[in-house]
C-alpha cells in the first residue's frame, strides 16, 4: 500500500448529493472491484496505480475546514463521494474524526456513507451532530464479500456495527448498492430478514454504475476466482428488464418485513 501525505486547497465543496461533499482521502484501501470512484479518481487526480493500492491523505483537511467553514451557509455534508472516510488508514490519521468535530461545532449535518466498522469509534460525534449513516452491505455472504470488497469490514462486523449505531440512537439506513447481479440477489429474503432483526428500518438500492473499465476490472478478478459467475453477471447486466425485476422483488420484501425501500435508479 502506497501512502502519501498531501495538502488540499479546499475540502468542503458544493455537491449535487447534499449541500456539500467532503473527501478526506484520495483512493481507498477497500479495493472494491466494482467501485465507480476508481474512474473518477484517475480522471480528477491523475492517479496511475492499481485501484486499492494507493491512498493520499489530506493531512491539512481539518485546518482548511476550520478556516473555510465560517464562509459557508449551514447545510448537509456528504462524507464521502470518492473514497471511504473510514478506510483503515483513518485509524491512524483521524482526519475524518477531526473534520466531524469541526462540522458539529458549526452545526453542519454529516451524511456518512461507509462500509467500515471503524465508524462506530465516532459514535459520540455522530450523536452530537445529528449525523446520518448509510452503511453499505452488498451481500451477507462472507465468501462473496471477500471477492468484491476484499479489504472492507467483514459481514459480521458490518451487521454488528449497524446494530450498535441504531442502539445508540444514530439514524442509519442500509445501502444495498451496487445491487450486483448473481451476488446481491442470492438469498435476498434472508438479507431483508437479517436487516429487520438488527433494527434496520430503511434500505436504499442502487444499480451497478458502469464507468469505463469497471467490467474489465471485475473481469480480472472474477476470471481467476469464478469465471462462470462473471459470465452470469454480464448476462443479467445487459438484460434491460433485470433491474425492473429487482425493484419489484425489493418492494415486495420491503412490504413483507416492514422496511422502507428507496431506489437510486
């Protein structure tokens, strides 16, 4: 893993997702083979290394935030759109935690998206800032999680963290995204019943974002591990009615288990 410390000029930027977005890092250790951020990171930052093997740490991000936040109108802050703010390197640098402290002090509301159990460390700040956490769980099968999200938290860690946050009064939704053909639709009913058991009330669903090279990157991994699975995924991805059926199945299970469902496609 190549870790580089860099300095940023800005950190709180206007966004279409929320009022602002905040990305404490460039790159991501989780190395998810489906991640759309790989393409955008290369486009905007010119990174050349293999996805998941480099991280740039914006070491001055809290300072820049403290300096600039007084000039901003209060609003929601999406953390984060091109990286996971709670990837393993955050345990050492605590950039995200320091930024949360600043946002909370000035009454900005964090909207966090992560697949890392490390978010539980900051439950004190999440409570104070009225934060919302979207926790990504693409599958509840650990063997599949290891293939598609090799360095993210385990399924067991994810589920226990979600339950912990809910029990501590944090607003949490589960993000079933991307909904991966032949992966996310395996044991989908068990997925919904599991989420109901741990206290989840809302599930957001999104389809796979096919940025340039996404399928190629997935193929490099899956053709070594399970080429038949890759063929099945491609067949369903290019079936125009596939995600229409997904929507119907998800809505049906949502009604059955009393879970609100929201679609991002």
